[in-house]
């Protein structure tokens, strides 16, 4: 399923994982904690979700303007577009990378 209300579908790529792909890059560096992880589909940055204390995935968007993240949780395939404020899945995409 795709969501036609997202104008950034062409931005979906499979970037290399950030060096700290086992967790939120900023939380690992600062000793913070997270609830769930999100991976930027443009550069591979792994940040924590908005339910986490520091909301690093959203902060990454604010800093870089990279609009799309994909869940970095095992078994979850959905994307979120910050600019269009919509979530969606894309049929035919390979399984999401996920932390172990």
C-alpha cells in the first residue's frame, strides 16, 4: 500500500546503516534511552521516536530536512513522512533493516 498524500516516495533508497545501527546514535553517545527506533531513508541515521525522551529522529529531520523515516523495529515495514505528516507502507519494498 502506498499513500498518495506523500510527495517524497522517490526519496526512498536503501542507505548504509549509521555506525550505531543497534540504537539511537545520539542516545548511545549520551547514555540516553529510547522507546522505539526510526531510520532515515536518505542517509541511514538511526534515531529515537517521539515517544522517547529526546525525540532524536524528529530532531534529525529538523536539522537535515530529510523527510522520510522507516521504522527500525523488527517486523515493522512502515514509513513516516515528516513534511506531509503521513504514514504508509510501500508494496514490493525489501524488508526493513532492523536492530537486533
